[in-house]
C-alpha cells in the first residue's frame, strides 16, 4: 500500500511538472505568434513604402529623363536599381 501511495504521489509530481511546462510553452507560443504578426505588419508597411518610392522615382525619372545626358541617365538608372535591390534584400531578411 505504501508503494502505491508513493507511485501515485510520484505521478502527481510528474503531472504537475508537465502542466507547468505546458503553461510556459503556451505563453511562449502566444508571444511568438504576436512577434510574427508584428513582423508581417512591418513587412507589409515596408512593401507599401517601396511601391510608393518606386512610383515617385519613376515620376522623377520621367520628369528629368527628357533633358538628361544618356550617360547620366544610365548612372541614375543604375543607382535606382541598386537602391531597389537593397530594399528588397532588407525585406527578404525580415522573412525567416
């Protein structure tokens, strides 16, 4: 009978430890979900800014492009392409 009580007590201790572990993991899971949601919102915001920036750059390029020297125009296009690549790289780094 003493062994049975010890076994039940031991099982209860293990169950309590498992429950505490479950609660801690559930809390961590909620925190991770909140982090993911924040990262997704940030990603969407950055993508929107890129689209706005691309539109502004295109408009500026069209306004300036008519009277530009072809060499200067090529340099400007190259710079803009580099900026876009850096922004896209930054966004891809946000996505694990």
